[in-house]
C-alpha cells in the first residue's frame, strides 16, 4: 500500500514547485496508473516515493513505513524500475543482479532460482554472463526489471517500463504485473502508452502542473470514452483553467 498525503516538492535552484500538495492512496492488490503530460510531476513524485528525492511537505507511507522517518524499512519493500537506466556497465548482468540480491539480503539458493526464472521470462539466459556495457537499450531494461523483481518486493513501482522491450517481453511483464496484483501486492505504473494503462490498471490518477487533476476507477462508467479521450479532456481543461487564472 502507498499512502501519499499533501506531498509538496520544490526545486530550490529555481523555486519551481514540481509537486503541489498531492494526496493519493494506492491499495494492495491494485495496478494503479499514474499519468500526465511531460513535465507534469510524474517522475518527481516517483522519485519522492522511492526515496531518491527528499520532499518539502507531506508524508509518504509504504506499507505503513514513512519513508522520510524509516527509509531502510520502507525501501526494503520496493522494487523500482526507473525511466532511465542507472546500472553499472562494468559488471556482467549476473554480477549486477547478485549485487542487488546482496543489498536486499536474498538467500543464495533462493536468488539462483529467481535469477534463472526471470532470465528465462525475459530471454536473458545467454546474456547474463556478458558485460552490461555491451547490452542494447532493451537488454538494459530487462536487467533493470530482473533486479527490481529478484527480492520479490511488496510494492512494484515502474516508470515507463515498456520502453525498448520486445513484444514477448512486454507481454510477459504485463502478465507479471497482473499476477503481482492478484497476490495482493501493489503495482504503481507510469506510462505514456495509454492503451496499455487502460487494459492493465484498476485505477488511474492524472497529474498536471504538479497537481492531481483527476483520480478515477477504470471499471466505472465512462460514457463510452476511451482513457485517451478522458486524458486529453482533463489535461486540456487544466491548461485552459491555468490560462484563465493568469489573465485575472
């Protein structure tokens, strides 16, 4: 479960309020979509949730652990796939995943089983012995996914995870996300591919200009509108509202 209350993040260098007093609850067993235009505050919010960035106001609780007060316990529960690869090119894939296993204290026998399982799932069995520097973008994405999953996190956070994946790996990842939710775990998912979000997610939040513009249940009646149509309507309305306020 992710509980965000009145979260505010200001970048001091230019006094820019990237996230402006947002509150969200993502329940266990949900695949929750987090959407917004470029620069809306999605990645900043995710970096605050995962403890990469500090924040100015509010609270973030991950399965009951406030990340600013108890960061180690909170981070133990997270598996995070960022929108850009932050991995060690000088290591082999196998060495890097084992390094992550060491960080999270995964038992030696258990880690070998899991590494094999996920390597097969993402077609990386023959590549784990190669250095990450030789990997394509898609292969680096797969290593990021495996290293985020190998400790079996309670909360799975993904920022644009389909980028660079081949169709089979994308399908396998979507199936895995669904199985995680069915097992009562939490999946928090940001993507620009609205068709995928619409098929996978139970709930969606749209952030625009640092504020939550709308939170809605995708199973609810939408008047025949697609998620894409709703997204464009909501973000356009927010833009028009901002322009009106500026002219007052």
